[in-house]
C-alpha cells in the first residue's frame, strides 16, 4: 500500500553551505506513528518544516498520498491533511486572540462557518482534556502543558490525517510529559491518525512509535521497528544514543557509561570527513579510512536498515559475527569493544 507520507532523498540547504537535511528518506504509513530521533541540530525540525513546505527542498521528493508536494507552503486541501505541533506551544498561539479563536482557525480555513467553527473548537478543547469554557480565555492564562493541549486541539481542528509533532513534550515537566504522551496515544487510537513524532529522546520515541528513523547531521543512520532500534540497534550512532538515554537503576547506568566509552571516540585520528564521507566519522570509535571519504549507503539488515561501512550484511547475524573478523559488523565491534579493527 502507498504510504501516506513519503520523503525520498530529500536535502535541505541553508545559506553559508549548511546542509541541514542530507538525502534523507522516510515513510509514514496510514495510522502509523514513526519516530524521528537525533540530537539537537540533526535536522529533525527542518524535515518537518520541509514536509509542510515551510522550507524549500534542494533535491528529492515529498509525496503525500501519492501526490508530490511541490516547493510551496502547504495550503488549502493539503493543509487540512497535514498539521504540525511545535515544541514551544507559546509560539504557535496568538496571544492577542482567545483560545477558541485560535483553535477554530484551521476549521475556518477549511471552510467552516464561524458558529460551526466555534462549536468545533469547544468540542476539540474537551477532547484534549480541557473545559469547553477555555475557548473564551487567552493563552497566557494557561500552563505550558495546557497550552500544548490547545496547540494539539488546534492541529486537530482541520481533521488532518498526518500530524507532525515536533518535540511536543520537551518543554514540559516529567509528569506533564507523560500525560501528553498518553493524550497523543489516545487521540491516535480514537481518530486513526498518523504521526511523525520528532524527539531527541529515544525513550520517548520508543514509547510512541512503531518505527524509528535515526538522524545524524541530516542523514538517516538507521531505521526500523522501534523496539529493535531502541534496544538492539546496529548503527554505532544509534548505539551511542541508546547508551545515552537516561535509565533509573545504577547497574544499568554503569553499563551504559562503559558502553559509551567504547562507542564514542574522544579525539579523531582520521582526516576531516569530506562532504562524501560518513558524517559520524569524527566521533565513531569504529571509523575506518573509507568512512572519511565515502558515504555509507543504507543496507537491509533483517527488519532494520543501516547506513554504515562496517556493518557486514553477508553474515546475516550481525551480532554474532566472529570478533576476530576485523571487517565484521559495527554491532559486534560495539558490543564487544573490538578496538583492533579500527584504522
Ligand atoms: N532557518 C535556518 N537558517 C539557517 N540554518 C538553519 C535554519 N534552521 C535550521 N538551521 C540549521 O540546520 C541544522 C538543523 O536544524 P534543525 O532542523 O532545527 O535540527 P533539530 O530540529 O534536529 O534540532 C542546524 O545546523 C541548524 O543550525
Ligand atoms: S563505522 Fe564508519 S560508516 Fe559506520 S558509523 Fe562509524 S564512521 Fe560511519
Ligand atoms: Mg528541532
């Protein structure tokens, strides 16, 4: 079945040679939640904005439900199918307008009359756990978590099929975060929504998504089922992300710290990575000379796809490759701390 959203080899360039997104591909199926994870500056927001036509793409294609979206702001019919919820709820609501007015705006843009739009706004506010009376109040009267609920209600007003959530919980405290994730999960189930769920936090993404795409400096490093990417990733960068995620118990913290030592290089002996190399080479403990000069292409590794020169697809069992095999998989090297195979 055609995916609802397909991002194919998309690059986004900003002035002064910043390539924020580098030939990235991902899909979101109908009713599916896909997590987009990576550290700050990896290009996550830019991908979301590119899908909405808020930044032009330099190359590649963005296809919504079989129709290519050209380089233009998503308006009209398309706008009603795609909505984005931003990290900072304050920034997405007009402080001079009542909450009801802001929430009803997409519904009005989609053709609803003002009475119907107002009714819809009150209904939507209730569906995100706020009282209908909130419609008559102003954004400043609400807490951060409540404002994020308002922003979600607003995104839902146009009855979108796909909602791009850009770090919707990262400005909230922990308990509000959990409530927000539960709200998004129940909305997804009740409305059959698809989500592209953006976060720097692998644990949050794992909680929300069926599939995860790992981004580093604009390039997709690894993708696959959320459970696998978050517990047994193959790519050295995803492994470092996994080992950096906060864990509660002390033994797991110690194990993660030891793993990070093996995975992340303190200083690089490699020449600076050229534009065609692996963007992660300077930090990767498994980098070989080829990593600095050639871009790794994604290869299928069971249900994962991994873009890494040191992953060995011929073995088929990447985590059980003989450790003495110096061109063995990154996964093997990372798990066992093989430092011999590095150039
Ligand atoms: N409007 C812009 N102009 C110039 N550079 C930008 C702009 N927006 C983002 N960038 C740069 O693009 C890269 C990716 O940014 P962003 O997509 O915001 O990453 P993330 O959301 O993963 O933190 C960063 O290097 C950032 O500085
Ligand atoms: S081994 Fe090479 S290709 Fe793989 S992540 Fe490290 S630097 Fe990139
Ligand atoms: Mg961002």
